[in-house]
């Protein structure tokens, strides 16, 4: 199942983690600023490690 989706009616069409309004961009910004995966999962308990990994894979797919 694809964990990343985009819908023009949600966050202006930015890629988000499915069934959330959390953008891939937001997760990447957290990671880039030094927030650990464990901290993200603690702050957003409805997310999974697989969701975070999907954000990273999505970012890499554009390079």
C-alpha cells in the first residue's frame, strides 16, 4: 500500500502521509532539524516508522 498520497483538496496538493494531514515536507523538515524518528513517533503516535521511511523514499524519488 502506498503510504504517500496527494489530493488537490488537502494542503494544496502537497504529498501527505495517507489518512493524515501531515505533509512529507513537514516530516523531512523535522528530520533535517535533528528530530529523531522516535521523537516524531512520540509526538505523532498515529504515525509509524514505515510512514517516516515512506517520506524519505518519496524525497529520494525526486533526485
